[in-house]
């Protein structure tokens, strides 16, 4: 899909904005889960939160059918939950034979070293979820961040720690976006620049359009590079009450002078 990087970014942006703006977490998580399921091709997905004794305290689910929902719940109850308890399972990607075959994964929701929940998913058919492991790891990290920040505001988490976690999540997102965009962008720039080398054979209108494509592609590359260089998790107003990550390069280092 040509618009996959945009879809990935939109899913992660939805959660980041929800966490920053105080939106209802269950509703935001439900929406993000549904979008992620559609993007990855999951038939069912769920978020589990649990207490210190690993008793489930909250669940958010999405499924195409009751059968898929029940199969995923069965995997959690009979496999993942036991492996977490008895074998200290953190994450896993598993494939099962059958007609149709199916695949499943679990990723932790953690705050520091404490795991307080998990996201799990089910995909039926011959595709493999492992192809989206970077995205799923980033999604689980962002889910953990917004849930931890909202559900334990008095747990002694300093603003500095929260900012570091936010920045870490933004940078993980940046790596994902950069990874997905760089290859096609390099191909676009390379081919455009090859065509521009033949400018003597091109009319003025076509040369101008190629120059516009080159300039736009360079701007996209600049955005991904600025994301990777972020040093603080600032957001700014976007539109319709939403916010966006501030990736401007005009931040001056603090040298201690007034």
C-alpha cells in the first residue's frame, strides 16, 4: 500500500494527541486498536491492563467476528497468560497450522522495568505479523506511555522522566517513519535527478515539474531527519483542537545566559 507510512503515523499520532490532551483513554485505545488492526491485517486485537498481582483490571478489544474474538481470548487465557506467569514471557510472535493457518503476537506495556499490561493480536491466513514487528513494538510503547502517565499521575513520576519517555517514543516513531519512507524516497529522488540530467531533451514545463518533485522530495527527507534530531518532546497547535509534534529547527541551546 502506497500510503502505509501515513497510516502508521496517523495511528501513533492519535494516541500521542489523546495522551497529551486528556482524552478518554479507553475510547482513544479502542480507535487506535481498530486502526492498527486494519493496517496490519489483524482479525482481532486486545489490550490488557493488570494490577501488581497480574489480575486483569481493564480490557479493550477489537475483532472482525465473535469467532476471532474468542480465538484470541483463548490464546491469552491458555497460552500467553500462563507463559507470562510461569516463564516470564515478555513478547512473542507465533504461527499455528490449521485451515486457515493463523498467527498471533503479544507485546508488553511497560513503565521502566514494570510490565503492567500487554497488547495481543490475531491474524488469520498466510501472511505473517512479524513483518510489522517494529510498528507493533512502537505501538505498544506509546500505549504504555499514555496509560502509565494517565492512570498513575501521583505515582512519583517526574516531568523529566515523562518527557524522556515521550521523546523516546517519538524517536521510535521517527525510526519507523524514516525506515518506511527512505527507500521509496531515494528511488524518487534518484529517478528525478537522472531525468534532469537530460534537461537538453526536455521542454521547460517538464523541467519545472521535475524540479518541483525534487524540491518536495527533499523537504520530505528533511522532515524525517528533523524528527530523528529531536531533543525535546514539544507539541504545537495544529487545527480543530488537535496538536502536532513540533519539529522546527529554531530551538536554541540553553547556554545559561539570560
